């Protein structure tokens, strides 16, 4: 009989511990959502940080994108000369020294003309056939 009482007393002790554990008060604070992304109300200074993180994780590449190749010194010289010649052509037509001028390269052609005080620049891409017309008024003397 003594063994039965011990088991009963031990069982009462376990029951008391379990009951007291279940009845303890749980303390918790209010749950507040704070956005991180500035698009959703977060800190505006986090934008560049988040963009940098996203770009560093981006592994997608455009299959149609051309690779960036460095230009040789000759190609850079040709590009610089073309830019300078087109600039001089626009300047000459704009100043009224000539009424029309043209520049032609292997990839594009540029025609610049003065139409009554309005400078018209027409660029034709020889590779794709695209034509771009740019008209500027009021910047040059007719």
C-alpha cells in the first residue's frame, strides 16, 4: 500500500506542475508591421540598397542583347572624328554659313538643313533603314 500512495502522490505532483504551467499568463506585445520597401511606405533611403541587392542576385540575361565590346583605339578615333564633323556641320548650318550639309558613314547618313530659321537634322540608319527627323527651332540665327 505504501507503493500505491507514493505513485498517487507523484502523479498529483505531476498534475499540479502541468496545471500550473498551463495557467501561467502569457505576455505579448502588439504586432506591428513595418514595411521595408519604399514603394509600400518604407524608408525612402532603403531604395538604392534594395535595388543593389536585387541587381546582385539577378542572374537573368537578355538573349538578344549585344555583348559590350571595347573599342580599339582606331575605332575610338573614327567615332570621335565623326562626332566632331557632325557637330561642325550642325554649327555651320545653324550659323547660316551653308543652307544644307550632309555626312555619310558606313552605318548612317546625316543631312542637316536650315528651313526658315528651323534646323532640320535627318538621320538614316543604313543597317535597319530607320529614319529619325529632329527639328530645332529658335536656337540658331536664320
